[in-house]
C-alpha cells in the first residue's frame, strides 16, 4: 500500500502520524514452517542481503510491512549509511553497517488481516514480541505538531499520516495514507557523466540522469552535489566499467559538451527543489543508489506530474 503526497501536516482525531523512514521498503514473511523472506517493493528478493534480520521466531505465519533502515551516529535514519549494505550478500553483508527492520504494519497474522482497520492491525502488531534489531514504528495520534518539529530539527525526511479506519490495500496508492515530506525526491537513471576538474579531476563533475519516456531515455539534469570524496572515486570506478560510445539519451544535443556516456544500468535517488518548465531538475543533490528495476524509472512514475 502506498501513500499519496500531501502538502503539510494537519490535525485530525481520525488520523495518526509516524516518521517517514529513509530506508528500503520490504515485505517480510516469517513463522513456523516458513523460511524468513524479505521482498522489495519491486518484487525482488532482499533476503540474502540482510542476514542480520534472519533471527526472528514468531508463533504463527506472519507477514510484516516495514523498512530496512540504517542509522547514523546521531540516531537518524540514513540512506547514505544504508548504501554500504546494498549490493552485498551472505557473509559480505554483515559487519559493514548494522541495520534495523522498522515495522509499521501487519498483513497476515495466522490469517489475512488486510481487511481489518488500521487500528486493529496496529493492536496485532504491538502484541508481537519482536527482538532487536526489529523496531515497531511509533505513532502520534491526532496532532503531529511536535513530530514535525522533530523532523525539521533533526533533518528527517518527513512523516506519514494514516487514517485509523483504513484497510490495507496492497499495491494501491491510497488517499487514506498521506506522505508529507520536507523536500522532494526522484529516482532517476544514470546515463553518463561530465568529467571533473581541480579537486575532482580524478573522479567526475556531475552525473547525467534521465527518466524513461515512450520513445527512450529523457534527460532531466546533471547532479553534481551530495557526494563525498570516497563516493566520487568509487562511483567513477564503476562508471568507467560501463562506458559506451553513443548517448542513451533522446536529447543529447541539450547536454553540455564533453559528456561520457554509460550504459543505463544504475538508479540513483536525488533530492531536488522542483522541475523546471523544460523538465529539468532544479537544485538536485545526490542521495545514493537504489535497487530498483531500471526500466521502472519512468517519466510517468517519477516526473513532475507523477502520483508521488
């Protein structure tokens, strides 16, 4: 179940509010006779990548909805920290950065409970005895003013509002769940880069990113901020393995000269201010890479008129 965008916090006794966790959404299945599995929103298996979440004993077959989250030194959810776990599996996955599984809903608890109201599902969730590193997402009833102050003070992504009576509708973007963010984000496909100079002469100046349209990859901008030195070097090394001769973008003539083209295989998460009238990102900043299917990153789903 997905949330619809909403412009600002609001007060309503029929709603509850919780943090918007800056992690990877994952559906977890566990219980007697069921090997624990974690499945991404795109339907990909995440199970082998997070062996530190495998030790969960539940008395009956259970399906949980939540996010895999890494926390920084200040205790804030950090997508940047989580990057260090992506792409790793098995023994290589542990010992890098610890992760938690933040649970915010239950879909199956001995039987299907998706048609129960959120308030009843929440009671079931709170009754589960979940060990570390499992965490039940805290909720604030009616008035999110204090929670929103925490979001702004600590630089957290935002909050999610949920109607107490809402049933769980898998795969549906429902108006009964609302996401309220401090800033906008977009997933985009990397199709090239601009070489760097001075302190970036051994890495790159910016990533060239786009979204799939009906007739090909549409360029939406160059992302040159949000990287640390380690990321710059590591990303450049990966890009050098992906170079191609021809531009993957539809409108290569609009891209600054000197671009190096790469096969469109990486999906990046970008924070930005807005889309311009020309369809370019204003003030984009790199947040990290995701495990999303490259072909799913479309203008319809991620562009300025996307459902959110």
